[in-house]
C-alpha cells in the first residue's frame, strides 16, 4: 500500500509529478525554457503550515529549475483583507528562507481586468445580470441536467457596456447586478454555467481605497493575474481542479499568455485545524492568545514555539507532492524539529518540578565548577560551567521512596550519577506532617568525578540537578496539542471543532535554570537535558526569562496511543 503511494507520488526518476511536467516542458522548449511560479495568498489571515507546504513547493520548483517566483497577494475581497496580514505573510515567507522576485497584488491589475471585461462584453462573451444571488444559484441547477438561462442573458452589447460602466461609476447599490461570463448553462461543470466575473461592493480596499466599487471574482482575477506576470506553471491545490476549464476559458477568450494550472493535494495535519476562518475564530474568541500563540499551526506560532525554518522545509520535503488528499500525522512535524534541534540546540539543565536534595557529607559553603558539553552532537559548540554545591534541586520524578523494579533513578540506598558531577547515594528523607517528602538526604562518593579513580563505578541512572544557591528562576510554558482528537474538523452532530480543544494544551510552571542562561539572546534554542527542546519566548524580560517547550524529547503521544 505504502510503496504504491510512493510510486504514485514520484516516478522512477525520483521526480514528483510536477517536476516531471516541468522537465517535459523544458525538453519540449515550452515557455522559452523558463520556469516562473507564484505564491498567491489572500491577505485575510496569517499563514499556516499548509501554506508553508505551498511556499516550499513553489519557491523550491523555481530554485531547482533556475526560475523565479512572485509573491502575489490575491486581494480581491476588500471586506476581509488587512495590511497586518500582508506584513505577516512577507515576514513568514522570508523567515522560511525564500525571497520572491516581485511583490505584486491582484489589485494592481484592476484596471487591466476591467478593460478585458469590456473586451469580453464587446465580443458577446459577458453580460450584466440583474438576477439576485439566489436566483442565479437556482438557475444554475444541478450538474445532471441543464440550468436555466437568465432572462438578461441576451442583452445587447451596448446595453451591457452602459450597465457595466454604471456599475463601475457607483450608480448601483451592492448586489444590484453582476457581470457574468456567457459560457454554457448546460455544461456538466457547474463552474462553466455563466460564472460571475464582477460584483458590486461599496467597500474600502486596503490598497485601492475607494477607487473601485466593483471587484473581480477569484476565478476571473486569478488566471489573468498569472498571465500578466508571465507565470508558466500555476500550482494550486486540488479543489481548483474543477475550476481549471474556466481558468483555460478566460485565457483563451482573451487570447493572452496561457499559464498551465497544476493541482496537488493540500496538506492536512491531524490534531489541528487549518482553515483561516477557524484559526481566526480561535484568536477572536480568545481560545489562544494570538495568531502566533505557540499552539497555533500558523508559521508565526510554530516560530514562537521554537520550530526552525529548516525543520519546516524538511517536513514539506518529506511529505512530498501528492495527487490525492491525505492526512499527515503531526508527529512527523515534531520528528523533523527534534532532528534539527538535536544538531543545533545547546544543552542545559533545568528543573521543572523541583525537590531539594542535601549532600550531607559535602562541605558547607563549598562551590565546585563542573564542566558540561554544550552539544554532544557538535563539539564546536564548546563547553559551559555549572556551579555545584551542598544543596541541590532535582526533579521530583527522579526520586521514588518505594520504586518499582526497573526504576534506575534515585531511591533509598540506591546510587545515581549527577550529570557532569559525582555519584551520590540516597541515605534518608525528611517529610512534613502530611507525609510528603520535603528533603532528600544523600552522601556523595568523592572520587567519582570524570577522570578520577572511581569514575567508572557502575550506576544505572544519571539525573540532572542545579545548585540551590546558584539556580535562577524562569517561567516555563509546557505546550501540548491544541485538540485532543485527530480530526477536530469532523465534529459530531451538535458539536463544533471548539468542543474538541484540549483543556491541558498549556501548563505554566515556575522552574529553575542554569545561571548563565540569563545572558542569552531571545529565541535561542535549548535542549533541557532529559526533558525536551525549549526556546525563549518573546515575552521574556531580562530578569524573567520565559521558555516555550517546542517538543518533548520523545513522542509521548505515540506511547499513549499504543496503550489505548
Ligand atoms: P484557507 O482555506 O486556510 O483559508 P486558502 O487556500 O483560502 O486557505 P490562500 O491564501 O488562498 O488560502 O492560499 C494561498 C495558497 O496556499 C494557495 O495557492 C493555496 O492553494 C495554498 N494552500 C492553502 N492551504 C494549503 C494547504 N493546506 N496545503 C497546501 N497548500 C495550501
Ligand atoms: Mg483561498
């Protein structure tokens, strides 16, 4: 099954199906041997991981074939579009590591699109229709039987020209009439049943202001914009496959450069939602703090969560280019960031759930400086110094008074290695009146530091620690999946995706960290040893660092699911 899918997505030469099309075109000398792609977001929200897939694909194809990629904002719906979104989209694309050839806007072409509409009217290929939206939908009918032609369909060219001019001049209210292409009301493809080209919308546009009160529809604006820019391969997602005959019809009717539309399967991820409408709802109704909340599948959320551009590019590459819709497991994304951060992230010790440990036989007030490697995967990242003293913090989970058989961490009478430091043995515990352990007492074995006579003494476990006197405090935000079901879009009757939000997707703890972390730069990545990857959040203050957990070291959900 799996190998069949791979064969479908990549042919024998290792090319994905879009690369195969491009190589064939190049061989046949089409488009003068040029490859020109575009990424066409509508600026009505922040970009998400699905857009990242499209960005990596469009920019990646151009890069591979020595071509170019435009960034074109598809800004034909003034009601939902904002400059804030334009800015965030540009920032996200550049952060992912791509640079566009030109920054363009569909609104740049409003005048040209208007002139072309007049041309189509003059050639009898477009008409002004006074039917209401509902009447137009009704008239289209169903795919299995022909629709009903509008009574306005056979207006004269002169009348259509005059009406269209009046539409533009603002003489009619919203919804009064539309411009439709005159194609085929009997076509089995509903998109060809006289699609709407222009609607009246008295709304201020974020770029053209109040200059226009008629706005082109997506299908009319998109192919024409591609054509104006000389795009050769117009890559889009599968839901546009049924629009392709219309894309082709407009290019042919206008006799303009005809880009080739190619569709691929959109990226779907489990345990999240990706429609901008739903993401906007999460933000507006404050289920998350903002578009860049680290639990969001937005590019800005992933960045704040500690994802690297490389990890997202690797993810997009690994997912590949498919012709059929599928759902990718979010653990693949987590795997990609772990693999990248394992190479890059500095190691450090942090105690997230502290309990005090006292080394009874260690001299009071003595401090030793231990050395630790910053990254065992990359020795060029050097070493750091960690102060050690009589009183330490360790994780509560690293001690058990009555341990089960395979517990190799600390327990009464048992020995463990303190990472980068001595071997210790637990001798007793102190408890409060409720029986809770408050302090763990140990002795240390003096000759067990690395390089000393007893350093090879056999112990099963090694735990992390911090010196109570030296440790600094920080806030740590432990994120988990935003939804607790794989497909929140697929809500049961009477429920919405909101009902599947994971109530434990954010846990905030006060933690102890190594003192030298206070000298670090924002957004740096760390591996908290034995715990996971963390990055510094932008809300941090110089004396109060905030860390976001990017991901745990292992896939805890895989374990959980295999138990179920
Ligand atoms: P949404 O449905 O989330 O609002 P959209 O498709 O309306 O997304 P656009 O701004 O129109 O968003 O998308 C810009 C480009 O990104 C389009 O070419 C679109 O096909 C592509 N794209 C959007 N979502 C995905 C996805 N999940 N996987 C791959 N490509 C996507
Ligand atoms: Mg869209």
